[in-house]
C-alpha cells in the first residue's frame, strides 16, 4: 500500500464529508493513472458536467510542475464530454491510435425529416454512405428497454441502404489491436472515408 501526502488543496462539502474540489482531485489522480483511465475519468467528469472547460484549464494549471504530470498534461486534450462510458472512451482512443478518429460522436441520423437513430460513432464513407459503430453492454445499451429497441433501430438504419454498422462489446477492446484495428480494417474494405460534411452536432440526413 502506497500512501501519498499532499499539500493544502481546496475542498468542498459532500454530505458530512469535506472532499477535494474536483480540479484538485483530478490533478492529484491523473498522473497515477494509465492514459485510457485518465481520459475516461476526465471525459466522465465533462459528460456529467462535474467540471467545465474553465475547470479543465485549472486542472492543467495545477498539473504543471507536479511530479509525473507531463504525460497527463498531454492526455487532457483527448477528453471529450460526448463519451457516455469508459468503454466508449476506450473505443474512441483505440480508433485514434489506429488513425481512424470518428467523424462524429453520438451521431444522429434522420431520413425524410424523421429521427431514425443515434449511434456512438460515425465515419463518412467516400461513396456517401456511413459506417456507424455501437458499443453494446454499457450505459444506455444495457437496459432491458434498450435491448428491445436496438434491433428495430438498427433495422431502420440498414433499410436506408446508406449505413453500414459494426457492434462491439467493451471486452473487444482488450483483443489484439482493439476496436480501432477492426474499424480501420472495415473502413479499408469499404473504400476509405472522408471528413463528414456539416457541423459535428448536425443530424446526418440520409
């Protein structure tokens, strides 16, 4: 067991406890974590709105000069609030590592003005189709209602002829190459991809 002594830091009340403010807690913890765990922690804090972009800048300030913090400083830029689970963070980082960062995250598909589905990641293919990737078994996908709704949702997307879908379990990211290698191989089979048109939060109109 390793016990580390920290100097004074800002605190806040949580129930009957006084705990480190999240900016200080992150600055203390991140240098001791792996890259994927560190990015997942920060992404979760952003997603749950426990920290703002200004707070993230404060974490960066606090990290400067801290022992073993150099790598952690570089990881902050990889954190995004759109990741809804550590499994999504791990999959996204694996795709980045394999040179295929998603064009869109939490991408919404519409057809004829109607909502069809929202998928975790999307890549705009050169033939104007989309590769959509879903990470199953976590977060919204793990409820009984989601299991009932996922199949019809996928069928609606595939029926358009404009969407190719891959589904992964979180454990797939622990296989050789991880999810990123599988996505890169599928993109290559499909003829490659180009940056998505429009804004990153705009619905994709099929």
